[in-house]
């Protein structure tokens, strides 16, 4: 291309320059448009995404009951996760809350705040909502109410601080129900039938359970002429040591006979309670005058008698959804329960009776338990199945579309349930909570199991480990290195 | 007209395959590829070794697979690997003068770029097969799974593939910028590290708003690999890595195309 004198260009050069310039602009526009499309695609993917839980334990999936509860929410929640990013449960909490946001279709708004990295934001939220945190927590906000769920309610840890179970879902749902209900459910703990020093620790245990799941446990002494309050959602009668006076029992029966009456009852086989037994008999339950025990053998001969009974929670009941098949040991002394679900009186009264707890097959109900040596006597003692717990529901209707409040009762024939905090097993608390949630008609809180993280414990001999390490670090790379060397030699040749 | 178009398309595909196979041969029929493979295997082996010590005779919350691919040694392999694989792809052609021949030949830029990219991606995929063998040997000896689940195992390798797809594209782009392999390697390394650190940007400044923190996590390779190796598959990283790799390849093509205009 000839360039003419300075200041003028031939038309061909001008055309070439114009083409180059317009081409450049074309490219800029193309790249710009592509970039915009790229941003749109990623923006869309950021908001609308799918996750799949490929773990064996379903660690990242919400329980269907939780999903159902969240999908049916008709009120808004704000949830703040105050967990540091590197925390051992931050992944589980994040995944749970992401799933909760999706399942609630926007009703639940989540914010993750790392207290270490976002101290200003954390302080501003705490000041705004007037809460104080002493540990990593979830903060729930609904209308003008706030609830804090601390780490110990979300995570069960072993002695070494490792996560044993992640109970975030149940704690979250319980907290949300608690805020929705506003007025917590009230359970009245009947006093006056036990020694104060015996019953106080147990009362505190039930109260602590209530705090976890938003129900209030308050003491109630009918002996002072008090009546059962109108706001009573349930009664707790724990291991009465003396018989219930007739007038008290009439009150209890009257309360229970009303629609929605709920009663949780534990029995002490040593206590004389004929009036109470009569009440239970009418419901198809007859506590026997025996003790559930077994002979502990040593060298094939009975060495001592064991009264602590391992029991299994039976399935097929509304209580046992998340605890079915689990075992716990009931310490102290227990009596067996005779159940008559098919008795005429029971059927006529529209009573539905189911066994809840069954003793280990090695145990039997011994009537001659005072003797130093015991043995199973056919026809006299109670052989398997030996039941130590039952549930009763009266007023059930066949039509599943008809939601009717029924009268509910749970009875356990052991006085030590929750009575020994130091020895208590987690299953005990779970069983009692499931029972109370059923009694309080809170099905959303029954059956959401805590998630157990998978534990890896590999057993290999030092020789195996050594071989594997050598294979991975030297043998296989050495083979490939050998191929490289051979190839290099071949090229040189 | 249609017949001509079809003929052109077929020729382009044929040319693509020729170039692709040429690139693949350059990895597998030269010592270079095997040296890289051996290096990666050694470093992966070291990572595997340390992870094994974390699970044998101990009770751990994390699987062997998780500990292998979330350890310092693993990340060391990672950052070194992509520049090594890609630094010579275009830079060497430019240095030796064959790039001009390639650009003036009746070969589309896309064929050139895609063939080099896919060849490096194919070789990259082969590099991870020995690590699968390591886990296989472990499962045979210990009698238990190396991962949280079969899904977690494959989703981990899927994530490795996706991250590789993006980082190889970045490396290829770096290679197209210069005729010096060393400089291409350094630029590639910086791009890979820069992208990795982008995922930690929310930790650089305290008090960052939650929205920005969430967006920063969207880019975080570290978080993606962590969650995939625990068995949580998410579509977001899938879209992010594939779209970003495609965008970078487009930039590479345009950059090479621009050389034709000069």
C-alpha cells in the first residue's frame, strides 16, 4: 500500500484502517456480549441451583418431616448462623440452612455471620435483637421474638470433643415451633406423692428437656386444694411413692377424660398405689407384682441377680419413629406390665393400647424376687415378651381426614427414667422427648432423627501401611519414571 | 450449498482430530509427559501417605479420600501441574515459528485451540488414574471404602475434572500471550493461584457483607472440593467452571485471531 504525502492517505489505506477499527469494535462488542451472557448464566446458577446428597448417611438431606414443616410454613423467619467458617459443623449447618431456605420457598431467610471475621455485623445484630451469645449459636427471629439455639443443643459431642450426632434439624424445628406457638405448651409436674429430695432432680431434668423443645414444666401440688389449671397441656406423674388420693385421682381422670388430656406416668414397683392401678386397669394395663430381672452367670452358674433391664423401643407406634429399635437400660427395679388391648371394656371405650418397651429376652418377671436365688418358673413368672412401657390413646377415629384431639397416656414401669443424670443415656432423653411431643400433639417434632456423622476407623497392620505407602510413593511413580527414561533413551538412539 | 457446508464441516472435524491426536501423541510419546506423570504421582503419593496416617489406628470424621484431596501436598501438586501442562502449548509454537504456519493454514483457530486444550485435558484426566489405583489398593488391603460413599468418590473426581478444565484453559490463555515458555508458565501459575485465592477473598477483610461473602464462596475451589469430597454435589460449581473455561477459551481464540490482523 503506497502511503501518499504526509497528511494524506490513499483511499485503500483509509479503507484498511477503517476496516481494522470496525473489526476491533466488533470484537469488543462480541466479547462484551459474551461476558454479559456469562454473567447472566452464573447469576442464574447462583440463585437457582440443585444439590444432591451423595453421602451414605444422608448427611446433607433434610428429613421429610422437616421439609414438610418448612413447606407448610405460612410465616417468615430470619435465621442467623453465628458459626466460624472453620468450625467442624459449619458445613452441616450451612447445608441444613441452605436446604431450609429452599424448602420454605423463601419464608426462611438465612444469613451466615462468622463472629471472628464479621464482628461488626455480629455486634449490630446482637444489639438489634437484644441477645447475648456465649457460644456458637443459631439465632431465630420471628415477628418480634428471638430465640437462640446454642451449639450444645445442635451438636452432641463425645469426651474428645468430636461430633457424635448433629441434631440441628430437630433443634431448628423445635425452635421455630416454639416461636410460632408463642405460648409454650405447659406440662404440670404433679408433686406431693414423692419425697422432695428424690423428685427435685428429676423435675429439673424434665424442665431442661422442656427448655430444649419449648414446653414449660411447672410443679403442681393438688394437695393444697389446687385444681388442674385450664392451660394444662399435659400432666407428669413421676414415680409416686404413695397412692393418689381418690379426689386427686378424680381430678386427674376428669382432666384426662377431657378432649386432649395427656398424661405421662412412671411407676415404682415398691410403691403401694392401688387406686392408680385401678385407673390403669380400666385402660387395659395391669402392673404386675413382680420384678423384672435375670441371673448373671459366672462360669455357667448364677452369680448374682441383675435388676437393671435393657429394653428395646418397639416400632409401629407414633412415638417410636426416630427411636425405633434403639435400646436403653432402665436402672433400678422395674415391674412388668400386662396389656389387654382386646379386652371388651377397652374396645368399648374406644381405647387403643400398644406396648412401647420390651425387655431383653434374658429377663423375666419374677414373683419370688425376695429370695436370694431365683429361677424362671413356668406358669408363675412372666416370660417373654416382658413389657415395661405402653401407650394409650382414647377417642381415635377411623377417618384420617378428621382431626380429633384424643386422650393420650404413656406409662413406663420404672421409677429411674431420667433420674440419674450421670448415667443417663441419650436414648432415654430421646424416648421421653418423643413421648412428650406425642402427648402434646406435636408430630412435627417426632421422628426427626439426629444425624450421626460417619466415623472412619481404619485398622491396618504396620506392614500393610508400609507396603501401601511404598506402592503409592515409589513403586508406581518409579514405573512411570522408568517409562520416561526408556522413552528418552529411545529418542536419543 | 448445503453439501459444500457439510464438506467444510467434515474437513474441519478431520483437521481437528489430526491436530488433537498430534497433541496427545506429544504427551504420551515423549518423556515430558511421563516425567510430569511421575512427579504428580510422587506428590499425590505423599499426600496419600499423610492422609493414611490420619486414618489408620485413629477415629476420624473425614475419609481417606477427603484427607488426601484437602491436604497441603495435594494443593502443591495442583498449582504446579497446570503451568507445566500448558506452558509449551502455544508458546513453543510461537518460539519455533510454526505458529505462523498454523495460523496461515486453512485451519480454524478454534480447531487449533480446542485440539490443544482437549489434548491437555485428556492427559490431565489420565494423571489422576494412579490416585484411583491407590484408593483401590487401600480398599483391597483394608477391606473398607476410602470415601464417604461411592457418590462422594466420583463427585470428587468430577470436581477435579472441572477445576482442571478451568485451570487448563487459564494456562492455555497464558501460553498464547508469549513466545517464552517460562513466562507462559509464570503467567499461568499466577492466574491459577489468583483464581484459587479469589475463593478466599471473603476472608481478607473482616466485616464484609454477607452477600459478598456468598459470592466469594461461589468461586472458592477449596470449598467446592471440600463439599464434593464429602458427598454434596452442587450444580453451581458445575456451571461456574464450565462457563468460565469456555469464556477463557473464547478469549484465547480471539487473542490468536488478533495476530492474524496484525
